[in-house]
RNA sequence: GGAGGAGUGCCAGAGUGGUUGAAUGGAGCGGUCUUGAAAACCGCCGUACUCGUAAGGGUACCGGGGGUUCGAAUCCCUCCUCCUCCGCCA
C-alpha cells in the first residue's frame, strides 16, 4: 500500500509509474480521488478533534467544581454536553466511513515500478537481464519429459495425489521423495551459509498476516482458506516470515535482517490451467525455500543484486542452464517495485520454466505492516522488504530430471550428492 | 474441552471513576566527575493522526471491539491471548 503522503507529494511520479503498469485514462483518476478523500479525512478529523477537545474541557471543569463541592454549577455545566456528544458521534461515523473508503482506494493501487523497470504489457516484453551464455543441452529424440521419467523411476505420482487430495497434489516417493528432501536441505544450508537465519514458520496464517504482505485483499482467490478458523494456507513462506517483523521498530544498526525458511506452498491457481501445465510445471502444493531481507532504503537495490547472486550460485551448483529476466511494468506483481525472474531450461520440454522470483517491495509491504526502523537522528522510517525464491522445488526437479537423463539413469549434480546419498537415480 | 487467575510504556511493576500519557525501578541516550572505566549525581527517554513556516497546540491509544458516565487504565458486556489445575493427546 502506498503512503498517502507520497501520493500527495509526488503525484506526477506516481502517475508516471502507474502508466508504466499500463494504467490509463479513467483508471488514473483514482489518484485524484484519493487526494480529495484525504482532504475530507483531514477536515473531518479536525472537526472531530475540536469537538472532543471541548468535551474534555467541560469534563475537567465539572471535575473541578465537584471537587470544590459546587454541585449545582457542575450540574449546570452538563447542559449542552449531550448535543456536543451527538455531533461528535456523527463526525466519528463520518470519519470511519471516509477512512474505510480511502483504504479501499489505496488497496487498489499497485506499487510504483522502479525507474529501471522497462515498459511493457506482456511477459513477452520482459527484458533478458542475463542470457545463458553456454550451449543449451540437447537430448536424443527419445528423451522423456519429467512426467514420463517419474513413471519409469517411480519418483512421483500425480494420479495417486488425485486419489488422496485432488489434481495438482503430487505424491513423491522413493528416490523422488529423497531428492525433494535433499534439495530442501541443500537450499537451506546455502542460505544459512549466506547469513540468513533459518525460520520454521506456521503454514497457516491469520487475516492480519495475510494482509501484511498483501495477499489480502488483492489475492484472496489464490489462497486456500480454513473458514471455520478464519485461517489461510500460506502461498509462500514470505507471508509468515516477513510478518515476523510486523509492527516493529528496529534500530538501524540491526539492518539488514535476513531470514530464510522452507515451507510447502499452497496455491489455488484458479483459472490458470492449460496445455503447458503437465507434470510438475504447475501444482497446487509445492516446496520452496524463501529468502527474505528487511533492509535500509539506501541499500535495498544493492541487496537485490546480492540476492540475485545467491540464486545464481544455487543454479550453478545444480548445473542447470538458466536465464534472468527483468520483468516489465505490465508483468510485475502488484506489490513489487522491481522483480527479476529466474528460469531454467527444461530440455525435454524445450522451454524455460520459472523457478524463482526476486523482488524489492520497497515500502509497499512495510507501510501496511508498520515495519520501521529508527535512523541515526532518532527518526522513524519505513524499512524496505525484499524476498526471493531460493528456490522453488517442483520445477527445479522437472528440469533436473529431464536434463540429466542418461541411458544408465538420471544423474544427480555433484553438489547434491551428499544430500541424496546417491549419484544416479536408477530403476 | 472444563475450572480459576492475569493482560499497563523497551523490560519489571504501581495505579479501582476526576487535570494520569500514566508513579517507581531497570535498561538506553546525553551530561558532570575521572588519565580511562566503574560508581555517584543531573537531564532526556511512546506511537499515530491533525493544526501551525516555526515555537507550540489539539485528538486518540493502558490486549481487541462495544457499552455506562459530564468524565474510564479504573465499572459493565464480548472476543482474543497467556498462566495454573483437570481432561485428552503426537
């Protein structure tokens, strides 16, 4: 959520930013509506405060008169209070209504893209930030996609998932399950080595938490809900982990705060099904290791680059061909100011699969969350939040299986072998 | 799940209807003293909104929400959380 103050002070920059997200014409009027409503809010607030101040004054006066034993005068002073109370009640209701309308409008405005974010409407207009420099692996004609390999080697079973739960809930087994566990362990170890504190958060969160990172109200349809208890299954560890710092004021010297967590991720992916979502390409439950940083605004873009390096390191160790995209304004997530996507090459499918998304949210989340730091002058400022997948398992597994298939079995990258305990998946 | 108790500032902990945003202590920050440090002493030490160029005002907040009252941290209702005991249980 953007700060009203910034919308007021830097209106032109905000409008320019929204245009980069392909907002136009009537849509942009929201900004003027917000400013007008905020004017209203201030005026109403002032009226209410003045009324309350007067009531406080009378109450104090009555207190003093009572103290002096002047009962009659005290009774006298009470006349007129009722009318004032009625009026302030009215103003208060007005103020509540204005505030809630204002909040609704603010929730509808996405984050402003960073100045380095390219223009564009569709994923096709994303910029290749770092192309794969080597050769892409080529496989013999009889090479199989990962869903077929899974059957050959008994690695995971989607039909079985349907039996237990429904479509999109894979059951991993045998060497497949072991591979999952190995990847989780590997990614967590790497993150801890890079200075992130390991966190094991709850997999269900309440409404305030879902609101803090922006899942509510924008992406409600993406989450599984437990209505009876008013809880949400997390779509990513970002949600509980970032919210650890909600409503905190941290000393500047504690920044950056670096946290990592492995969690399963649950996504409804409503309406996202199509021909290209076979196998593990898109599932409702997958495993992901997330890295999160709370950073000083002056350093957050440097930190973003650092997070890219971390993810690059992981992919290198997994020996997977990858490329990095800089997302254009039209393809970026609602809350992000700048996002890089990582894609790995899936050799059997002959396509790139997104395995990580690394973003700087600037103050968009911290404003909602009231996550702030105290600077050297003692002033309280909103911190920046960043996060990235490091990494999302399902598609990594897909690429790993496909790219490394040989006549003898499926080769495990060296870095992973000490975690799997085997160097080759065999029948 | 049942019974009882409790939720106050960064922490500990007073406060049971009237100038209480909240005693006191600790921590922290600044200063005096000291070669330096400690101790001692002095001062500062909440957040948000709002009016104001500023100085400085105003309002709200003592777990959340609602109510009673001229006036609520203090009384009432409700929800949440924590603690103790019992039950159940990986």
